[in-house]
C-alpha cells in the first residue's frame, strides 16, 4: 500500500492475494498449533515447488503400535475407503492426527507426508500432475496429511482437481479441522467425515504402556492403586491424546525398581513449562536470543527478513558501546563477531529449520529460504515468555514499531499479529502505547497493522466486546478519516464474521463522499471479503457497488473502489498449455467466466467506471493492467475480448473509451506496446 499522495495512485497488482497468504502464514501464532517436523523433500515437475515433511517416524511408530480403535471403527474405515480425499472434523481429545495416520495405514498407504498448513493446494495440484515426462520425488501410493488448514481458502474445485491427480497416483489426502471449522464451499461436504467420540483416555495409557514396556509390566503398574489413582487424577485434567501419550511415557520412564507417583505428578506438571523455559533461558548469547525472538515474530518468513529484524533487536538489547566482545583477557577485541554464529549453528540452537520454498508477492511467487520453528507452537510461547518473564516491554514495542515501518506486507502482518498476541495479555497497555496512535496515523501501513493486530483479541471471548466497542468508536468519528479508514480495515480483516449484510451496511454509511483514504480502505476490505470466499462475496460486493453508483453521494466512492478492487484482485492460474509458467489473471474476470451473474455485474461496473470522467486516469491504469496480462496468454486474451465486446454493446461512451485505449496501446510512445490486445479490441468494437 502506498503512502498518501496529492494525486492518488495504485499499488502493485495482486495485493489481495498477498494479504491472504500473509494472514494465513501468521495464523499459527494465534492458534499456537504444533506441526513440527524436520525432514523435507520437494515435489518437482511444475513451475513451483513446496516443502513436504515426511511424517515423523516416532509418530508413525506410536500410531502403528499404540493406536486405540474408536467406536464404529469399521464404519469409519468403510467411509474413508470410498474417498481419495477426506476432511476429518473433530475436537481436541479426539486424536485427529493419529486417526488420519491410522486410516491411511489401513488403506495401504506406502508413505505419508506432513504438509505445511500454509500450503496452497492449487500449487499441490500443479506439482503432482505429471506433465511432459516430469516426475516427483514422492512415489505412487503416497499419503498427504494437512493439519488445521485455513478453511476459508479451501475450495471444492481444488479438491476435485486433486482427486483426479491422486487417483492416477493411488495417493490420498487427509485434512484435519476443528469442530468449529466452517466449510464455506458446499462441495467440500462431499469429503467430510465427522470423527466419532473421543477414545477412552485410560485405554490409550494402557496401550502405550504395553508398547513401551510389556503386557505383564503394564498390567502390574495399572493394578497398583497409587499408580491407578495418579493416572485418574492427571487424566481428569488433560485434554489431548498427545498429553495422554506423554503421561504413559513419563510412567514408563520411571526406574524399574519402583515408581514414584509424586515424581510422575511433578514431571507432568512441569514438563511443558520447564522444557520450554529451560531451553530459552539457556540461550545465553544476546544474538541467539534476539534471533529466537525475531523468529517468533516473523516465523515462516524468509531468512533475510528474520536475520535483519534480529540484528535490529540485538542493537537495542546490546548497544554498540557494549557490543565489543573480548576474545580473551589481555587480547585485542574480537572484531569478527558477525561470524560467530553460522546459520546452521544458529538454527540448531533455536530449534528452527530452513525450507526452500516460495513467497507470494504482488507480482508473483519468488524463491525464498523460509525459517520456522520445528515446533510451530514455539512462536507464541516465545512471545508470551519474553513479555511476561522479562522486563523489556519498551524495547520490544519500540522494535516492533520499527519493523512495521518497513514496506513489506508479510512483515507487517506478522509483526501486527505479534502485537495482537501481546494485546491478549496487556490490552490496555498495547492500545495506549501503540494501537491508538497508529489508528489515526497518516501512514497506511500503520493503519493496516492495527487491523491485523485487532483480529487476535477480537477472537478472544474476553476481549471481543471491547474490540468491537473500540472499532465502533472509530467508525463514528466523522472528523477523522484515518480513524474511519482503520475501522473499515478492521472490519475486513477480522470483524466481518459471517454477517455479510451487516458488514456491507456499515461500509455504506461511511461511503458517502468518502475521502481517498476511506475509499482505499473500503476497496481493500471488499477485496478481503472476496479473497476469503469468492463465490459468496463477489456478487454481494459488486451488487453493492452498483447500488452506490446510483447514489449521488456514493458514486465517486463506488467508481474508485471498483477500480481499486479490479486492480487488487489478481492471482496466478494454471496455464492452458502444460509446462508453461503460471498465468496471472484478474480474479473478477475469471469469476465472470464461471458465473453469468458475476459477468453481468462486472460488465455494468466497467461501463459505469469508464463512462464518467472522475478517476479517469485510474480507469486507464487498471484497463492497461488487464490488457497487459491478456497480451501474454491466448485464453486470457479471449476472455478479455469477450468482456470488451459486452461492455461496448452496453454503453456507447465506454465503447469510445475502450477504442481510445486500444489506439494508445499501439502508440509508438508506449514503452511496452499491447498490439494483440489493441487488435482484439478494434476487431470486436469495429462496428
């Protein structure tokens, strides 16, 4: 998003997709989920590649030897066997991951890979498709496990494409989601299996003890009254099957000469807390600690971003005057301190891993070496531990504020999410120290950061009402366009929820004679709604804008918001010719091909945007962008041409504007002439 200018201009195309990818990447910091593995292979054979993790051998062994069949296991296996792709929905304690692995085992799956929750399933389709003699490093009969994906990005069409590919390779895909996961696409219901009731936790303990010890030793322990009592006591407090398995491990790890129930109780109480605290406290060097904290704030981003942020934090924690390291008493200062920690050593100390992957930018996907904690729950734990256990609040906030000033959407989203997590611990402090001043800032990056940050406490039942009241206050401040713009962005990022009508109605009230600042926020919010659920929200958004066109005080807002939306929503699609690079499509044009309703709304929107002089230079820029994309691909050019024909037949003034643009695209002054697009426009509008 650009800084405010006297003459407004558009940012890079495709920022809607960039925001969605960045928000999805940051979600684990909110959830504190655990998907840690450290073995990677890569799918090859497509234009893109994504990291895969082989399922942990320890987890595989646990499921193989200590799995407890739930009720109706036979029926569950039968349902699973009828599908190549399954969405398992269940709550904590139902053993979703173990169930998924066991079901794939029972179906004869040869190898299982653990997908990163941030993976774009559209890219998985491309990579698994064997084109032109290409191959993959995963064999036929492989299984893929995707834990806790961002359900708003799931689409039935994508799973259908994956189903075809998996059928050809005898593969399987299992996605596990929580009980509250909303499957917005009705086609996804075909893949859904509801998990049965949680397995008996005491039976899980028994099976794990039989596996780790032997049936005789396990029986003797379980019949001991004191051991049995402590098992019942701890099982009353634990929720997840993983915690139950940990209890069995602690019991089996007791000395053979005799078990101490007090020691078991103490170890279970201290295990998680002490393991993490001990690890962090043993990071003695300020550089390593700085990297650990930076990684927590930027987990999943490229190594260079994290390393730069870590160095900025180190300078705050260890000012230059104190930064000279003495190599030994009586010797000259060591001025090579920058080389003390090679990357491999640094990653090992902070329990992180590096993955060759790709990061989405507004102009497309770019190769990157991303860094993540092996245990993804560490990101939130580090943030909480540093904030609550160490007195560096001002330093930490100053550092986060500095990072937000860097013009990078992924960095801003991650840092703002970190601030949001801190707000769940100290809401008033974060609100008064950072969020309030940012909400009224003229810097659009800071206003965006407030919206991203507020989505975290907005999801916390203790703070949801407080956040809503705060945003309502900003909405009602007609004298402060920055505060109103921030409220609009908060609505789009998090607070819209499922009540689309109410959300759009609130935007309508601030759309009357809206400033550029508020209009840009409205366009970004509409973009977020469409990106989250394009089939549901595209007709609603375009229909709303068309209604605004008919309202004198909202017409300019509607025109500018429509053009910004058309510019913002651009994403990559598979090429018509296999083996060629991905094609960047205007999303609204792609959706218009799939829906006559959207096509009609889009044509009417373009007619109104082109037939009026207001924001004419913006209209030209957006139209040039669509034509430039169409110039490079036959299928896209055909779709663009059909849209132009429909616009030209509907509105005479818009037809004149299109012909004028075509003339300009052939002009010698054009640095990159658009000859094919110009010829197509001339042909369909000639008569």
